[in-house]
C-alpha cells in the first residue's frame, strides 16, 4: 500500500513540482500508512527509483538520449543507461530515508 501511494504521488508531482517533493510525499505516506522501518525504507526507495527512471526516460527518449549521453561522459560513465541508474538510486535514497523518517516520527509520537 505504501509503495503504491509513494509511486502515484511521486509520479504525479514529478511533472509539475520540484524534485524534493518526493521526500515530502514519502514522509507523509509513511507517517500515515507505514508499518515497519524496513518496509517504509524499501517502499519509498523502490517507488521513487522506478518513477525517476521512467520520468528520465520520458525526457530522454524524444531527443535520442543526446543530453543523457553527454552528461554520462561528463561523469565518466560508460553509457546513458548508467546515468539513469545513478539518478534512480539518488532519488530512491532521498525517498527511502524520508519514508523511514516519517515512520520513526510516528513511532516517537506513539510512545
């Protein structure tokens, strides 16, 4: 459930809002629906990992990955696909830790 909530909120906000809104979405979703710390972290991580790769592909496919290839060369990566994975990992970590923080804050108020 948490995975789907973060996935939908992140995908919807990815088109119109700044990148850091995924952290707020994951934090609030985990605060209200999170169960365990592991589930909160991995749900937030995987949801945003998938969303950011999909959104990056939406922007990269129309220009035949020209910009992604040049940025990958700038960071000395072998190809543009590696850049997508790095982008997904960064977004996933931000969201995963935000979701974990939301759940831990909820637990702090329960005690």
